[in-house]
C-alpha cells in the first residue's frame, strides 16, 4: 500500500519561495501520476498541477502557471512542488495525490503553507 507524506510547508513572506515534497514511504511513485492540490478554509480543494507517470509531462492550473513547478527525483520516490513568487492567497494546506487507472487513490496528510508579512 502506498503512503504519501508531504513536507516543506511553513511561513514565508510574500514574494518568497518554498519547496514542498511528497515522499512515498512504502513504494515508488513510478506507476502513478502525481497531482498537487490545496485547500483554504471554507474553500473547495483546488487542483494545482500534475506530473504524468510515464514521460513525466507536467500540467499546471492557470492560477499557478509560471510560478509553481512540479518535478520528481530520479528514484521516483519523491515529487516536488517548487513555489516561487508566493502571494497571501497561496495560503492553504497543500496535498499530494496519487491516482492511476485501476489502482487505489492515495492522499497525503497535507502540509500548511502560510504566506504573510
């Protein structure tokens, strides 16, 4: 069973950067597309982008395109979300998700990102 653990959240000033990690604790992520989501209080969970399982093609939502970058390590154990030019409206709990056709769907526990001066 795949387990996902997010890390790297914290408090950052507007305009700053953070790099979140989504690490698989019991298997590799090579079979899964990995997506990043976020959720603010009172808001629906928002999809930010994803990285495909085969050629590792990346896709981004318009709200973060050009500021956020998804990548993976060579061992296919960790997927990263590099966040630059952060804004107060980026404040949320960030989640990673592994969802492949025919396989169970997995979520991490989330990591809090707060953008504030």
